[in-house]
């Protein structure tokens, strides 16, 4: 009888890949439980032993800091916006971009709010760090600006993109004093491009 072929073991994950897998498993739990999430919960979600978490992260605080860094990354949203077909009309292009930006804001603010509400203090900014808009938001803004290419706009496309994103940010602010509802992306684009007045209410 011939021996049954031995199963090949899958190559072991690198430490960097393991860190990424753990962070991705942790993010939904952090949004739900903030800093109260346990490393045991995270390990279960990642399908690993709890000890594996501490082989790639010094402690839970470092893991939470990595979750913040991951939540702030905009690679996926920038790629999604860049992939929007230029054959679409401007309204549809901007509507798709706002949908991507909204998802980014919800993820970022979800993580930050949950951690803040459960007492976690993120690491302070280092002296000399850039104090302007964070790099990831500048990348998103640039991607949105490129959607205005070929259009007749009253301001520079980069300025138009910043104004539109400001409207998107304000729209996502909810809670006490800010209202409990948010406008859909298509409504925001309509307001941005054509204003809040109906045609009958505009000055002749």
C-alpha cells in the first residue's frame, strides 16, 4: 500500500501579516466595546490563541493604537474614488465619492468615539508633527478634486473638493444640538451644486 500523501502546511504568517489580521479582527470589537474589549475576545475573533496577540503586540495599548492607525487609513476609499468612471455625469461621480467618504468617516469616528467614551487616551502628537489636515484626509480630498476635471467650476477643483467634504463632515455630525438625521449623498450633491433654494425661491 502506498502511503497517503502528506498534507502540505500553509506557510506561516509573517509578524506584519499577523498584526494586520489581528487589527482587522479587532476593529469591529473596538467600535462596539471601545477600550473595554479584551484580548481574549480579539483572539477569538481572529481565530488564534490569546498568547499569539502578545507575540506581535507589546500590550493591549499598542494594539489599540494600531487599531486607530488602521481606522485612519484611507487607501481603500482613495482607490474606490479613483475607480469611479469618468463617463458618469458629475452628479453621479460626486455621489459615489461621498458614499465612500461617509464610510470612512463612520469607521474612523466609530473607533475614536468608542475608545474616548471608555477612557482610552491616544498617544499625544509628537513635537514638530504637521498640524494641518491629516495626510489621509488630504489624499481623499485630492481624489475628490480629480472628479471635477473637465468641469466648469467657479473655484479651483481642490477648493471645491474641500468645500464638499466640509459639507459631508457636517452632515455626519449627529447628537445633542446637531440633530439626529443625516442627508443622503445625492441630496448633499444637489445642495452643493445648486444651493438650498428652489428655483422659484431664487432671485430673478
